[in-house]
C-alpha cells in the first residue's frame, strides 16, 4: 500500500482541505511553495494512463475550485498544475499537484496555511 492510500484510509494524518466521495485534497507536507496541494482520487489508479475520464474531469473541476481558494486566501501570483507518470512518478498513485507561485512568498507554517485554506 502506497503513502497516498494510507492517507486516504486515515492511517497517516493529513492536512485535508477538501474531501468528497471521489477525492481527498490535502497539503503536501514537503511543499515546493506555501500552499502546495495534492489532489488524490480515493480509488487507486497508478497514473494518467490508468484513470478514467469521469474521474479526471472531476479532478480538474475540483482543481479549479481549490486553485481559486489558494489564490484568494494565500495571494499567490500563479499556480502550476503538475502530474507525473511512469519514470517521473515517485508515488505510484495518480495525484495532481497544485503548486502556487509567488513574486514574494510569505513564510507560513503548514498549520497556518491549513487554517487559511480549510
């Protein structure tokens, strides 16, 4: 069982900012920038080639909603969406990164970011 499955099953705690029957959205505990977020389907899919279109569509809908929340509450200047497959994929469970970009990044703890985004 990979780390994403353990987080989805609440075996590992997470800073979850959104959850529904299909997805769990939580802060990356080793963020590239403040507010780095992961969108992970609860059903295990290895990568982009394995996941169904309905789930992908839902992921993008939620990504837009969460990106708007990040932009409004953390005042980022842009957001990169990133998703790796195969050789570039460290965790073999489909996940989409939302990585905020800042001209000047505020220094916030993960708890402070979580409180702003939940």
